[in-house]
């Protein structure tokens, strides 16, 4: 059972899953007061769900619910669409950052495979150097290894 609001273990878990509400002080709904251990303004998913529930089940106006729970109206509609599409998991924020190896395109990998075919002893650091020299892109050697493995060619020799 999770600890009370502000418990370090729960805060750490929420942060780890990108579900820590960055503005819990903006939640003005009475259910989220300090005397109610169930509702936690730091839990972003719980706050979004309750905001959606207030509109859908209690008939509260979108503008009022958004303000009460510390969100903009566009954020309300984004949460509503995510919930309609995916249910409760749709309210869990997605991890920030790139979703794929955007620097290591097919053309870059073709060059790396050709270089490795010419010189089989090239390690991942050397291949990353080729990418920097030829394409002006700085990539980590481990990213080169992963991209080549995903392509099915196996990774280069270790450093």
C-alpha cells in the first residue's frame, strides 16, 4: 500500500514513471486536501482521472474542472482523448525524448556496414568517428552497436 502524500518512496516511484505532478499546489479540489489520504495531488494520473470524472460523471464544466485541477482546457481535451483511446494507461505521460534512433538513418547504417565490410576490425568507437567525420553527427558508440543489431547485422567489435 502506498505511503501518505509526500512519502519519499511514492514520490520516487511517480518521478521514475514520469507521473509526478509538476504543479500539485495548483490542485484546488476539496477531495485533494491534506485530510484525505486517498487522493494525492502529486499523482498526475490520479489528478487527471479525477478531473475527467468530474466532467463526465458530475457534469462539471470543462473550464471549471480544468482550473480546479490545475490544467488548461487544451490539456483537459488531450487527457480526455488519451483516456478515450487507451483508458487509464493513456493518462500515464509518455517518456520524453526521441522514440527511435533518428540520427542513425538507413543511409548512415549503409555507410557503417560498408566500412565494417572493408575493415572488419573496426570497433563501435571507430564507427562513431566515421559518422562524425562523414555526416557531422555525434553519436555514442553504444548507439551504433544497437542500431546495427536492430538492423540484424550484429554489433561491431567492442572497444
